[in-house]
């Protein structure tokens, strides 16, 4: 319902448009109901319905894979990926180092800020795919942990 206020020849009118179908509008003027017919059909605009598809992060190589394993299950190799594009400022580990979850692995500069990339699992560093000064894109593999 839309409400309007008009002043015509010094008289105040409060108008509420209750319903509009085809070329007939039901309006209320100062508390009295009227049915108003237009000489042409009013075209109502329809707001399009927003339909969103399922979003998969660009860092997922195979989104159908399970992301976690049971706590008592065996742990396989894991990859540490770049969360955003940037430049490698420093690599804090070398191949063969033992790391645990939360250890600092790499310092990445992105958007003029330093971002610390930490390990999300424990294990032995199997390979380091980047070196200081390398540019990386979002989703690039930085380190492999076995």
C-alpha cells in the first residue's frame, strides 16, 4: 500500500492506494474508499528473482573430496595453498623440517600487508614449491606436507 498527501486548491487530501489490478485501482481518500478506472492498462514492473549458484572457493582443486578425516584416522599428504595473490617475502621452513599445526611456514605480502601462512596440519615438509620473491596467485600450492 502506498500513501500520498496532496494539497489541491488549499484542501488537504491523504490518499492510500490499496490495490491495482489491470486498469482499476482501489484508493482511499481521507477515509473514503473509491474505485478508480484508468483509460489504459497499468503495467506493473516485476522485480527479477535473484538465483545464485553454489560457490566453490577457487582454492579447492577437487571440491568433491572430503576436507577432513576422523581424528584417529591416518593422515595423508597435504598441501598449503596461497589464500590470496601476492609475493613471497620469506619461507620459514625447509624440506625435511617437522612442523605441527599452527607453525609459521611462509610470510606473504598481499595488498601491501604481510600475511603469515601457518600450517593447518602436522607432519614433515615434503617439498617447498616457492622461494623468496616469487609471485603467487590465489590457490597456488606453496608447500607439501607429508
